[in-house]
């Protein structure tokens, strides 16, 4: 989780280059005298906060801006509350406004969606996991946001852990032998995806660490838990809507992985308002 393709400063700087490669044409055309002012970023919905690093990056990249952040990552923020006070040149506040709101809105959206899924598992031992279904260059930030919403991270990428999926199964003469071959070559965590109870029984006595139960109805998930008898950790995945999470978590599985936490999180509703 410490490996960043783009740190907050670099990412925000590239966003500014995309948005204003020649500066803010509106402000430049108005040719107003430069003024100092202040602004607040306000939550227009209840949300969980993620992305404080981009507020710090805005201070680093600007010549005039100073920020007072009122919350830390993972905090719950209520509708109407201010996240941050920004003081400095009017033109610089407007220059940063959209890029910062886009990044904060996305990350707070991921954290908030994750928190809603986590809430549905209350009273069980089941944990909510993310997936690799993230936007390029934002994966580390997305996965941090998942943790800020109370979820847990699956593998960061293909280099971090082994996952034998459907498209690997079709190349194997013996999945059991293949798992043993992998175990002989690495000490990394091994997850095996299965689609049927028969496949589950095939891999139950292997050296795999976790079995992913793909697109199984709740009745089959309960059967898988009964057969496994805590011999392996079980992860449920596929068609995991918010409405279904509570019932799935009660089947006894250890994890539920949800791609929608990152690929379908709605943008959190934030607004920047200049004070004067």
C-alpha cells in the first residue's frame, strides 16, 4: 500500500495541467486586481472522508494558499459541515477548485460507498474486500479510500498474490497439481476461484489459502461453508449488491469482494464556496 505510481502532488499537478494548460482563461480575461480571500469546501451529503493528501498537495503547489483541514481520513462528515478552510489569492482558489473537488469527490465517494457495505455486515465476522477494478493510476488511492470506509484490501495487483480464476482453470489438466506447482514456486497467498460445489471439493485439501466462491446463490454459499468446516477461508464474489450483502454475510463466509466499491462509486457531493 505504500507504493504509489503517482503521489498526491504529482497527480494534482497533472490534473491542473489537463484542466488549465494555459491558465484560467476566464480569470485572465477579467483582468481583476489580485485579491486575497477565503473559501470553504462543504459536504452537501453525509460522507466518509478520504483524500486529505490532496489538500496538502494544493498548499505545496500553490504560491499563496493556506489550508486548515477540519477532519482526518476515515472521519464521518455530516451534510453541511466544512471539510477545510482555504485562504489565499482568489485566482489560485479558482484554479485549483475543480481538480481538487474531482479528486476528493471520487475518493470520498469510494469511502462512503464502502462504509454502506460494511454496515450491512454488522453482527457477523465477514469482511468487505475491494478488487482490482480501479481506474489506471488511481488504484492505491482507491484502495486507501476503501480502508477509510472500513473495508479491507484484496491484493494490490497481479504481482502481490496468486489467484487462480476461470481462465486459468481451462489450461490445467489437474488443478490440484497446478496448485502444488505454484506452492512449490512461491510462498505468496493463493486464492482459487470455484463456481461449483464439486470444484470446491477438488481444491479443499490443497495448499491454497482461500477459496473464492464465484456467483453462487446463498443456498450454495451456506453449503460451501458447511463442507469447508473452517478448513479454508471463504470469499464470496459476483453480483454483490448493497441489498444482498447482509444475507450473504450471514451465510458464514469470511469475505465478500465487491468491485462496485471502486468502479461504480458515485462522486461525493462537495462544493467550494468563496467567502467574500
